C-alpha cells in the first residue's frame, strides 16, 4: 500500500476479470467471449477507417452510431447513449442516476462490478438475496431505495427475468431509476426496450462485446428516455468527451447493420448451449436454465473447485467463484461445437 494513495483507493476491492493465462493454449470457456468472429462487414469497416484521418478526433457525439442503434431498436436517437464498453456506460450510470442518500438495490449474486462501483463512487448499497432457485423476486424490491440495478439475464446464473416481473419492479418504484444490464439479452432473453416509452425511470445498458463478437473493440450503449440519457451525457462530458475512436464507431455501425450475420451467430450459440446442457445433465450435473452465452452448472458428485483445477490442468478454462451460495457451481462459456465437444470429452474423464 502506497503512502501516496488516497483513502478511497486504499478502501477499494477491485474487480477480478476472468483468467487470461499465457503459459499455454487453452480452450477458453471462462470469460463469456463469443467463439465466432465479428461480422466481416465490421472488420472491413474498421480497416477502412484506419487511414490518415486518424490524426483527427472522432465525432464526440457519435451521431452515426446512435442513429444506427436507434434505427435497430425503433426508438428516437435522443434515447441512445454510447460509451467505451458497457462497463464505462455502467460507471457513468452509477454516478448520474444511482448515487443518492437512499440505498441502491441489487441482487446478492450478480455482476461483481456493481459493488466495485459502489465503493469507487461512495454509493450506499443494499444487496437483495436471490431466491433459493437463484431467481429475482420482484416483490423484494418494493422497499425504500435510491435506485435499482440488475442484469437480465443475471450473471453468473444465466437466469432471465420475465417482462411482467420487470414491469412490476418499474411500476412499484416510479421515483427511482431502474437499470437493467442486458449484456446477454440476445441469447434467448426478452429485451425490455419496449417498456422505455411507458416508464421514464427505465434505463437499459447493452454491449457489442458478447452477441456481436466485439469484446476487443469496447463499445457499449444505454437506452432510455431523454432525461436519463442527458444525465449520462453530462457525466460523460465531464470525464471523456471522445469515448469512441474512429475505427470503433465504424465497426459498431457495420456490425449492428449486419442483422443476418448477428442472428446466425446467436442461434448457433443457443443451439450449442442447449446441447451442452443436455450432455451435462447426463453426467449428473444440475444446470440452471440459461438465456445467456454461458451456463451455470453444479457437479452433483464432484467438488466444483477441484473440477475447475483439473480442467485447467487438462487445458480447459472455466470460471469458479469461491463465494457463498455459488461455490458449488462452475460457470461455463459456450464455445464452438468443436470446443464444447473437447470440453465434454475431457470432463467425462474427471467426473
């Protein structure tokens, strides 16, 4: 600990990303990356943008990308915010909409960046326990709060909350911002975007990292009524006026416009996910119902941590969380059919 650190830095407990080991080649099923490449049109657009105009600043308002996202979701452009990854968009959201005297509510088992942001920005928070089956109970959020946030589908469980339950949370908290982190929505969940017109307190965040195979590009966005978006813009323009570079803007625009490639990629992952769940259940795993590009599985006759270590030794990376309530589970990202076949073959020798 450095004597030059501020008190806030000394108190932080930073987010721990999934392993990225360099010692050998692994089948990487631990960071929820898309196993398929980005749209060829996106790659071509990024290559074309990498020219002499890189000497110029990009559009600080990202007008063209906002217009493309607005067109895709059939909402006004004024209801779109973009940023450098959905993590940055979420960070701005915590500052702009979720920092109040009353506590922020979020699930006790959820995206582990949320408590990091609360510590970083000095936000009072209250974790709401999931039910025994790892589902979110909408009625539990009918308590005094300064804001609500949760992923849908949730992470690391992969379980999705229905739109009627989301609407119950929105309608019973009219004076609080309700933020739905839809990072994995395209793998079988139902987006809450249609509810934006009805609920001025709803903000949705999404990313190009997962379903659009652009984790290396770092592009995220938020959707909500104009008043919420203006709050995010005020924070963004007090932090970084140019969050997205020229190549990122062009790549993201091309990606969201290539609907056929996007839908094909998502369907392949969904199909492989369901086949993997069936195979794991035959090996006596309990698998939670997933609408994400990963599954959360409990080995019923093996220790999860031991299995994670044995898989790593065998050249397969999955995610293990040594945390209460979930330390008997493994989170397994969905790879290609070949990768999942190799994973299942190696797993069968270990359980």
